[in-house]
């Protein structure tokens, strides 16, 4: 199986007022470290939240 190669750096943007209280863009690695979960889990949590649209996740 081939491993997905994501562009670097990866940026996650949360909408204002979300659970984490973040309304700024954070590097995915930093957010992963802050939440104590792997980067893939951070992405999965965002998509599972049901509030995902094109403004949520940016790959720079």
C-alpha cells in the first residue's frame, strides 16, 4: 500500500467559536502535539465533526 504524501506545511483553520476555541490557523503538527494525537487523527476529527467545508482545511 502506498503512503499518502501530503504537501508541507499543512495548515488547519478552525472557525471562530469552535470547541477548541481557536479561530486562527495553526500548523497541523503543532495542533497534533497540542491535542496529543497523531496528525491523521486531527484531520479525521475535523472531518467527523460534520462542520467541514472548503474554508476549514488548507494545504499550503
